[in-house]
């Protein structure tokens, strides 16, 4: 990650508000995530955070399994990354 990218992400965090950022940062990181399924290189930072918050709000073991199973073809076919 370049310093310029880090600066733009920090600026994006500041715009989102403290409550949303704190909620996002309190969650333990996992193996995969919703934004990886949508193509993390194609998403803006705001959308990335929105997907993280959506995951936090709707977390369940079932959701984790769904994300994990959907990740397999994304990785094998090379979709979503550039």
C-alpha cells in the first residue's frame, strides 16, 4: 500500500464518522469478506466500508459459510482481482 493510498483511505475514514469506523474496527478480521466477492480493486473505499458494516450487522455462521463458498470460484477463476 502506497502512502498516497493510505492518505486517501484515512481521509475516507474521517468522512464516515467515528461510530461507523469504531464498529468496523472492533470486528476481528476474517479469511474473506463481502467486498472481495465484488472485486476489491474495483470498489471505492466508501463501498468497501459499507460492505464491512453490512457484514457486521448481519453476521452469522451461515453468512460466513456463504461467503466462503462464494469465494472459491472467485479465487479459482481469478475474478475480482486485478
